C-alpha cells in the first residue's frame, strides 16, 4: 500500500520551521519535510481547483470558495494545526453577506489527505448543516478571485 500523508489546511509545523524559505511552487519542486517517508505540505504553498483556492503559510491557511457569480462569497481560515500525520483540524467558516455586519462566521472542521500533488479537503460547518467537498486541490494552482460585492 502506498503511504498517504493525511493533513489539514496548513503546513506541518516541523516542515514549516525547517523549510520556510523553500519555493514549493517552482516547476518540479519537491515538497520539503517528511513524515514516515511521505512528503508533507510545506509552508508557503498554493493549491487550487476550478472552485477553490488554498494558500498555506507557515502558521495559517486560507481556503477561498468560488461562488456561481464568479467571485468569493465564503472562505475558511485556520491556524497551522499540524502536529502529526493523522489530523482533525478546526477553523472558521466566513460567509459574506449584503447586510450589517457584512459577514457571518461559524466554527468549522477541516479534514483531508494528500496523494502526490493532489490535496483532498472536506470542510464541515455543523451550525449550518453544511458540508463542502471533498475538494480536490492541485499543488501549484493559485487563483486571485475577487470577493463578491453585495448591494
């Protein structure tokens, strides 16, 4: 069986500290850090698909979700929760709205796994009975979609 590195929406702490200056988005770049022979998600990396874009830094992760209007109407922020290969992490799901205060926030649970250059994430927002995903994100794909503007 091939080793699978389960991960959350951020970098493995030891890889982030040891490889903070690595450019993991360069063509042919090897992800720094490892755990039991499986490469970890590195700090300062981008992952994306047609409907989501994940940016990972040494201490945080931001998952932006594309709406049907071609803009971002919701996103998920999480601290760097990686302390081991198996994970269940938490974050905050934010929904942009057209009324004061402009957004609503809810606790969220983020789970995922990585195989090669594909990261699969699922976000669960219990307060909204909402499950987003699974999302298959490819390493090196980055989007800069605008936030939705509500009247």
